[in-house]
C-alpha cells in the first residue's frame, strides 16, 4: 500500500512539474485555438498530465534490484484472464474482493481515463482512441517483456495478452464516457470565434503577469543550470562553487530575451500569450516599449541582479505592479502608466465577420 501511495505522489509531482514547464505555451495555444482559457480546460489538461505519469509509474515501477530479479513468464492465451476470474469467483468469500477480479477491474480502470482524455481533449474518433489504448498497452507490455528494453536480462513482470484486452476495454469505455462532454468543448480544433476580441479584464492582466513571471523564472533557472553544468565540466570549480556566475548569466539572458521580444513585437511574452497589447500614448513607440519593459518583468529581473540592498527594488517593483494592476483602468498597471498607453485585446483589428456561433465561456475562473 505504501508503494502505491509513493507512486501516486511521484506521478502528481511529475505532472505538476510538467504543467509548470508547459503552462505558458498552453495559454498561448488556448487563446489562439479556443479564443481564451477556461477553468475546466485547465483542470482537464492538468489531470491528463498527472495521469500520463501515473500510467507509467504504476505499470513499470518500482524497478527491481538487478541482483534479485526473478524472470517472469509469458501468458499468450487471451482466455487466461477468463479462467482467472472464474477461479476467483469460485473461491469462498466475497468474489468481488478476490485478487483475480480486482486485477481485472484495475486493468480496465487504469486505461479508462486514457480513452476519455484522448477523445475529449485531443478530439480523436472512437476507433482511433481504441487503437491508441491498444498501442499504449502493447508498448507497456513490450517494455516489461524486454526487461525495459534490455536494461534487465529478462522480464520482471508477466507479459499477458489478457492485459492487452482488458486495458483496451478500459480505453473503449473511457471513449464512450467522453460523450458527456459537449462536442464544441472537445478536441484541439480551432473554434470559429477564436479571433473575436474579448473584454480586457484584470483577470487577463493577472494571467499576463503570471506568464511573464513564470516564464522568466524558468528561463533564468534553465540558463543558470546549463552554465553551472558547463563550468563543472570545464573544471572551473572556482566559478561554480557559489553559483554567482550561473545566476548572473541566467539573469542577463532572461532580461535580454524579454527586452528583444518587447522591442520587436511591442508586447512581452505574457502579452503575446494572452493576446493583449498597448496602444496610443504621446511617446515615440520605441521609448514607450522600453518604459513598459522597465515597468514590468524586465525591470524586476534587472533590479534583482543588483547588489544588496539595491536588489530590494525588484520586490518593490513587483508589489507596485500588483497594486497598480487593481487600481488602473483595465489593469494596464505600471507599464501602461509609464508609457501613457491603454490596454486592448490584440485581436481587435483582425476580426473577420462570421456567422453567429454558440460561444464557449472563456472565463479563467
């Protein structure tokens, strides 16, 4: 039981880490293909990520000690699962608690979410969904029978054709259950109203700030980790011990990336993801863009690189940004105030007339 709990925790942790890494691209894709971001779509994809890792952890882990491994057999008779269940049902006691019946049920339940997610989130048809379920199950069984593709001298779990059948049955049931999700909410297809502008709300500005902050943290961490690794491999322990060089490199690359994007596109990475932009104002465009950069994530990153106590300016800018988000028109915040510009939906000038369609709620809350 303890092992199962630990595997579940591992799947959740891996899903959360993957979700954090993919959040900004997910927001950008959602706004371009669905016109916005909905709470239930975020929940659905987050659950899919956790499930993706759970299906591997529960079927392949824990890996055995190579010195104590026992070679497992092969069951190629698909009727074996029927015989096992029949034997469990004949055993005295509650038949529903017999290991054979529970194994059958767990094999079905384990792949039921796969069928649901593939059809509801990816928009695949029933036949394709069932084939994907069969393919994933076959890959897992093959991984087991080959000793994780040669890592072990032999299979440490039984290759069972019956598992292929029960797993595929679970995917089939999940595909059928996905029909409860309305068709317009299913799949990755681009909606007819994806280019129609939505009101510029403070909620969207919060999402912009979060995307910029999260993106900056991830880029800074990735660059710092890479530089630290290079220094270690180069034998420069004098530069890698305190991490100062790696941290500085991460900050410089991050600040430079956001500056280049802001000056070139007129929007930060967060603005681009959430389809917002600043317009108007009395200042020349290059100056306005630079001021917006300094009043947002760019200023926060640059100030954070200053020596103490001047680096406290980074926290002050962050607090001012949050406060002004709630106290300015449409949440244009400190970047809008410094540049004298107003905030609009970036799709306002690209909308084409379309026939009336039933719109999906785009609220992120």
